[in-house]
């Protein structure tokens, strides 16, 4: 179930079958130079990849990157009981059943700060997304801020994604744009991401942008902001 993207980077991929829609979903695993693993946005089906993940090292942190990507947290916490949970501040109220070690903001946790930068995307309080940048591989991680669904064998999914402005291109969907209450704050976060000069962009929904990430990001938000 795991797919290696780079020397210290893997992705777990699945299809979330919602009523009428087959939604591609992806989580990410980053191995730190010290050997520990960071599991970003674990899938609800994380158990299927648990043995592969354990073979890579010890999971030290499980990260929910926004208010939507939390369905895999409880199963991941059971599978990797030694890991600390992190998520946006508002997720504590949404998931009182979970114990979080820290709330995400613009400052990377000391556990990963030597290798991973992050920025909280302001201006979207109902999403409260945090983007991450893995410096050694020049990889930017986005979750619901941008989609990159270029193909689907499921016609209702293709139709829905076209109506959502999120089919056949990289960028924010119409739903994501509707959540932007302060475009200046969103733009400031995007500027931070552009300054990192990402080469690869890993999205939660759709194809990985393998090269030219900085240009793709700039083009996507030139239309929005």
C-alpha cells in the first residue's frame, strides 16, 4: 500500500467511497534523519499499511493537518501508541476523544523543525489547514487547499469534480475558494510556500506534482488571489 516518493518519503493511497463519489485520498510518511517517522493525515484504512510503516521505523508523531483530515487519527493512535498526536487548535473541540500533544501553528515542533517547515493558512477558519515543506526533498504537502485530480474511471466523480472546478488541473477547488474569508491571509501563506521554492507537491487528493511545484503553485493562486 505504501509508495516511495523519495529517499525519506512515502505515500499511502486509497479511494474513499462516499455516496456517489469515489474520492482519491493520500497520507504521507516522512522519515527523519534520526530515524523516527512522522505520519501525516493517516487514512481511515491505515491498518492496511501498518506493517509496512513499522518496517520503516518508529512512528513518533501523527499529524492531522486540518480540521477535515482526522478520521484516521484514532486507528493510527491505537496502532502506534508511542506516537504523539498533533492537529489544529480547533480539532481538540471536534475530537474530545483524543489527546493531543500540541496544536499546529506557524512554528514547527522541535521534533521535526530541523527538516520540516510549516505555515498555517490563515483566512480559512473552517479548514484551518497547515502546509508542510520537507527541505531535504523540496517537497510541499497540501491537503484540502489544492486538488490535482486529473483522471477518474467513475463518471459521477468526474462530473462532481468538474462542477467543483477541481478536475484536470492543479489548484484550489470551488469549495476551497468558498472557505476563504480573508484572501490576504491566504495569500501571505502562499507567499511563504513560494519562498520555499518547492519542486514536488504532494496533495491529499489527486496526482503528485513531481516537478515544477513552485510555478504550479504560483499559477494556481494567481487566478484566485
